[in-house]
C-alpha cells in the first residue's frame, strides 16, 4: 500500500503539472478568439463616432443654411410688403387721373362752348396725359417688381423646403442607428 501511495503522489503531481501547463494554452486560445472580436468592435465604434461627428457638422451646416434662407425670405417679404404698400396708392392716383382726364375730354354744352373749352383746356389735357403716362409707368414698375419678388420668394421657399427635408433625412438616419 505504501507503494501505491508513493506512485499516486507523483501521478497526482504529474497530472497537476500537465493541467497547469495546458490551462494557459486554453486561455491563450480564448484570447486569440476574443482579440479579433474586440478589434472588430473597436473599429465599429470608431466608425460610428466618426459618422456621428460628421452628422453633427452636417446638421449644423444645414441649420445655418436654413436660417440664412429664412432671413432672405423674410427680407423679400418685407420688400414685397413695401411694394404693395406703394402700389395701392399709385393705382388709386392713376384711376383718379384717368377719371379727371375723362371729365376734361367730355364737357357738356353747345358747340361754341365746346370749342372754347377745348382751346382753353387743351394744354391742361396734355399735361394730364403726360402725368397719367408717368403714373402708368410707376404702376407698371411696381407691378413688375411685385411679380419678380413673388417669383423670388417662391424659389427661396423651395430652397428652404429642400434644406429642411435634408435636415429631416439626416435626423431620421441618426435615429435609425
């Protein structure tokens, strides 16, 4: 029995030595599998961080452009209001002048009275016609400016809408991740 014990002790020691020698090899195998996975995860995190930083810069740029567009649209709307405020009185003055000219051109009375009236007011009629022509030019310019501003505002609003859509798309792409 003593002999069995003497053999058992070295056997146990040998088994422990072999186990301790293979255990680091198994741990090394696990490390070899984990390291590439960690590296892949690290690369993914780096890509995500770069994408978030890029998205942040893009969103700031889009917000800035959106604010510039808004400012441009508001400036054009103020100009349009000014034009419209000027256009209404100009149209009234033109209509008033046209009515006065009609009154000068169609006097009632005898033929001699008409001839005297025409001779007396012919120079005034020419002045009225020149003034009416100037008023018509002013009204036409204001109407043209109004139409141009309306067109420019529509273009700027379309640009604003496109920028807003792009900002929404960027926001949606960030939410999905």
